[in-house]
């Protein structure tokens, strides 16, 4: 238990569906992250929020839409996804992106399958 | 471009020692991290190096050479529970983490 929870743990959706992933951290951290993890590939950073403000968007397609209502909650809204979007989506949090030796705490991930 | 290289898979024997290497080419350097990820679980922090040398933490040690763009994770007295993927990540000049693809470590009895 890392103090970061994600729901749902597994999600199967069609290409025309709309769904949302939820992340919550109980660590009092200021920064939250969305990552995509595909088999045998490096973690891909998607979005970074620092004090609820989006500071990074790594050229992510618009079919992925993040939302950060407060420092403890992060959502990833999904619509009209493609089969290649099937992956493990990880949420993480940290004290802050620029703290000297911060570590990121990860949630267990949502295994997404797009059919 | 930025690149982190580590072996895809390694096999070792219970009770033995294994060294997992990581080489990197990044825009700037603000620290190197090692994470452990068991199958189906979240990555968990193992170690952080920002200065050259060896950092020891129980059975695990991590080494860094900034001039060579090189790090390794050393695992001693291997246990079956050490079977996992080990991820190397470097924080670049923009404080972004650049990740390797991970090394899957298989421990055999």
C-alpha cells in the first residue's frame, strides 16, 4: 500500500465509449502524474499537475483529457480510444517535481483494454 | 534524443548476487532512481543517486558514475521475492524523469 489508490483496476471499453480513471493520494503531496506503461516499453509520462495546475502535457492525443480538481485527486477522461491505447495506466504523486531527492509514489494502475 | 538502456531480462540463482546495469544519455542530470515493480503491481522506490559512488541499503546497493553515464543496482543474497522488474530512471535538466524499459529479473531456486 503506497498511499495512492486507483480505480478501476481493470477496464474494458469499446472505441466509442467514454470512461474515466480515478486516482487519489493520501500523502499530502503537491504533484500528481499520469503514466502509460506498455509491455516492454519505458514508462511514458502523459501529464503532470503541480498544485492543481497542469505543467506538462507530453503531446498526448486529445482523446485523453486530464482533470485535477484538487491536490489529492486526479482523473483521466477517455473517449473514442484506439486499440493501441490498451496499456497499464499508472498514477503517481510526489512532494513536488523540483524537490531535490523526491521519489514518486505509484498507484497499482488501471489495466485498460480497448476493443 | 534522450535514452536509457538496461538489459531486457536477467536470470540469477537464489542466494547469489546480481548486478543490473543502466546507461543513460540525457539532457542534463539531476539524479538517478531505481524502482522495483512486481508483476501486476505499482513500481516502488528503491534508491536515489545524485553524486558518484555507491549507496548501500541493506541487500541492495546502487552505484553511479556521472562521467560515464552509468549506474548499476546490486542485489545480494537473492531471495525468490526479488523476482521482479527493475526500472532505471534519470531526472533531466527539466526535472522530468526519463525511464528505461526495465529489466525483468528471474530468480531460480
